[in-house]
C-alpha cells in the first residue's frame, strides 16, 4: 500500500501564487489547495512509504522560497 500525507503549509506574505505554481509541478504532490485558517496551503503528497514522503517534504517542499513552516500529517487507513 502506498503512503499518503497532508502537508500543512505556512507562507510568507505575497508568496501564494509562486508557491502554488512550484508545488503543482512536483511529482509527489497529488493535490495542493490554498486555504483559510491557521495554514495558508495544504498539499496532498503520495509516496511509497512515510520515510519517502518525509524526505520529499524536507528536501523539496521546505526548500521552496516563501514556505516558512510545514507540518506533515500522515494518513492512517483504519480497517473496519
């Protein structure tokens, strides 16, 4: 089973359009949305494992200019 995470993102003022365009180009990013509330964007990231997602977030997403902080929430698939 593949892994999935929601990455909650805080941005610098004025960075929304540039960051949105950069994230949409990234292969692991399935979706990205600008949102209101305590976070500015949420990216849905898919990978082979949580370790792969973690390395992607640290190496690629956090490196995007304008991103100030991320919180990665791994999706847990509950079985009935």
